[in-house]
């Protein structure tokens, strides 16, 4: 229980909208307080939570009050969708295939596991061996159809995994037997908790010699997944995606869990779906991969998808085979939309072109009013303000990607680059290949063109070379981000590092400057009392406790010989150039400045 007696009311509280369940880290970010401070307050009230744990609304509400916030409960996407689907079931509801999302840490074998299930070679075809977008498949087992969604494991693909949890019926969390629970494993589990999705665990790579299954189960217990053989309720299956061991048992457990959930949908109600990926095909135009959630999508149907609309020209299943209708739980690749839709947008079947257009226009108005346009790394107005005050330099880029999901992941990584001195300004971002318009914009704005999994024709490439526009295309997101970071580093102002060399005391004046001279050129003798003095070193002149001027060592002698340095205990003859007349008994500090390249 939280100790409410220690929490004093705070008048004029700020109001925050949060879902029924929220991760500690997310609550801290919303309140703009340090996660450690939030955790400390929870501990005071005997709530021992870490940064990735999920708080229920009541706990979050009380602890937020301590920081001067009033929380208002909002429906999550999952809650809204589940309620909509429940409303659409009606008397015509029929059993539908379960939608199973496969989640987990990078390189724990999620895609290879699906590869084994589907008997395809999905994993081998991915750049860098990393899943970089969401893919959907269907498989039959014992007469039952199961829809699988594969999501990327790396931290950069946070939003993709979050959507995966919200549109699924069951989640399979893959954990490597030789690596255990990692950061993205915890994140995936938290997504399923927030979305209220049942979880099965697949401990993969049991073929490895250094596997430690008991250690994995201990780590699972620590994040709230106590397996059945340890006295809990979490179904856990040991598998090897490499050899196929345990795959049949995992499929049986998925079918059993789906039966217990009684998953249904009405194929005869209004068609609704969820965009899980989208891209621009240079031959056929906008393409979207949509998971149908209720109703039946057919060739020729009018649809609205957020602020765009269209009429279905063609639908293909996950194997690329043309189909003419898509029932609930079917992933379908469709064409016929007037633009590339946003990943995460909802597809709605409409009765006519007029209705579809009207709904899209209405949605666009709402987006504009709420300011939900394409995200920028930093607002243009803010960049102008910072550049004017000389606080920041900007790197202009034009960003093109193969899919909306890839674009979102890249932006998410770029937003995490923390620097007060340089910033990425995306002048244009979009889905599709490099175009002549991109080159022209880059020319007029002094921008680089960065592409991910896109192409550039030989004609456009020659045009770019003629205009001296730098175009770089990458197959792996992290290589792309590394290139952008390199560009940011190159425009950082170098750091000037001062190193004190030694101190001296003036003991004799040998040559004084002319009275008419604009700068002070003189020769004097000084004893090095500590450290050393070097030829070319900078000097600070002190008289008493007050600094009175600066200068530089033009020439240096010791025992009437020209030298490069004079060390402690020796007398030095200094040819001085500066802005002050040096006198006997002045204290002089010798130092040098070094220029160092800064890093982000």
C-alpha cells in the first residue's frame, strides 16, 4: 500500500492524461522528472519498482500527486480497439484465426523461429540479419490457421513493437537460452501487460552448449513471468529454431491458448483493419500491408485510411498470391490508395467514394488542429531561433526510406541524439526512391540526401553528380544513423583545451619597446619557478593578484643559447610580444591551447 499520509495536497496541479497502466519510465517522462526520483518516491511507499515496471492507474495517481500532477485516465489504443471489435461481433460472430505477435530482444532468433515454422528463408534475406520492418504471415496447423506478426527486436523499433502488442491476440516472447532476459525482452513484456495480451514464452537456442534454461526462468520470474513448472501460470516451451526441436509443441500451445480466448469476429460487419507497413512502389504506387480485424475486404471496395482514401485495385496474401477478399485476421497487401498511409492508421470500409473522401478530409482537419503532422527532429522555428543565437549548427538532410515503418524507426533514433550544439533538420522525408525533385531541393538548401533501402536511377544519379549533391543509400539503419552522426560531428565547433605549463617571475628587463609602437615587443629575463616555459607558449601577466595583460613567447634562450623550452630552476631570456609592458617582479603563467575535435 502507498503511504498517502506523507503526500500533501498541491494546489494548482498540472493535469496529465495517462492510460490505465503505465511504465515507470513513461510516467517520469510525462511529468518531466527524473526516473530515479520517481522510483525513490515509490520505494518510500514500499513500492519496489524499476524503470521498466508497469504501474496501475491508482498507484500512478497517488505518486504523481507528490510531484504536483493530477492524472486523468484515458483509453489506450488497445482498449479502444477491443471495445470496437466487441461492438462489431454481434450475433454473426464466427471463430477467426488468432493473431500472434513474435517479440523479443535482437538476435534472439524471432525471425529464424518463424522461418522454421513457415519453412521459408525470411531471416536470410534481411540486411545485416536484423528484421527492419513488420512482416505478417499465415500458417496452418492441425486444420487451424494462425496469423503471425514478426517485429524487430532492436531498441530503435520501439513503436513497431508497441503496435504489434496492440493488434494481437497472443504474444510469443522469444528469449535466447544462452543470453537470457535483456532490455528489449522486458520492454516487449511490458507492452503485452499494457495491452492486456496473453503471453507464451519460447526459450530458443536450446541447441547451444552454453544454454542455461534455469537461469532464463529465474530472470523471467523476476519480471513477472513465472513459468508453469516453477508454480506459475506462464506457458513456456523450449525450442531450437535451428533444429526445429520444440516447434510442434509451441504450435500446440498457441492453438490451445487461442481456444481458451474464444477469438471471434463478424465477417459481415463494417470492414476494419490496421496498417502494419506501407511503402511507395515506383511501378504500382502506394502499397499498404493491412491486418483485417473485422468485416471482409473485397476487390473494388472504397476505404478510408486516416487522412487518405482509395478503392481497392488488388489484394495479395503474404505469399504474393492474388486474392479477391480478405476475412478477419488476414494480412493483406493492397493497392489503390491515393497516398502512402501512415503505419498504425486504421482502415475503414466505406459505402462510396464520396463517403471515403469526406471521412479522409475530416480526419485531415483533426490532424491539422491537433498538430499531428510528420514529426521533425526539431521545429523549424526553434532551429532558426537557436541558429540566430549561435547556440546550434544544423545539418540539413532529405530522408527517403522504403517504408513508413523504416522512416519512423530512423526518426526515433535521430530524436535520441542529444546535443546542444548541432541538430538534424529534415527538410523533406518520404517513402520512395530518390527523385529529381529531391536533388533540386538539396541543391537549393545545401542538404545531403540519405536513403534507406531505396534506389536511384542512373539518370538521377548523374544529375546529382552534376549538381554536386551527396547521395548516400544504406541497407542497414545503424549504418545510416552512423553516417548522420558523422555529419553532425564534422560541423561541431572544436573544443579549445588549455594546459598550464609553469610559472615564472620577471628578474630583469633587457630591451624595451618604442613609445610609438602599437604592440609591445620587448625582451626580459625571468626565473622559472615551477613547470616550464616553451617557445610559442601563451603568457598571462600578473602584477600582485591582478591579471594585467597577455602575450606570447616569440623566442626563448637559456645561457645565451636558443632553446625550445626552459624548465624549473633555470633562468630564461624571453622575446615577448603582447599587450602590456612587463616589469620586474611580475608573475607570469605559461600555458598552451590545444584544439580537439568534439564528439556527440
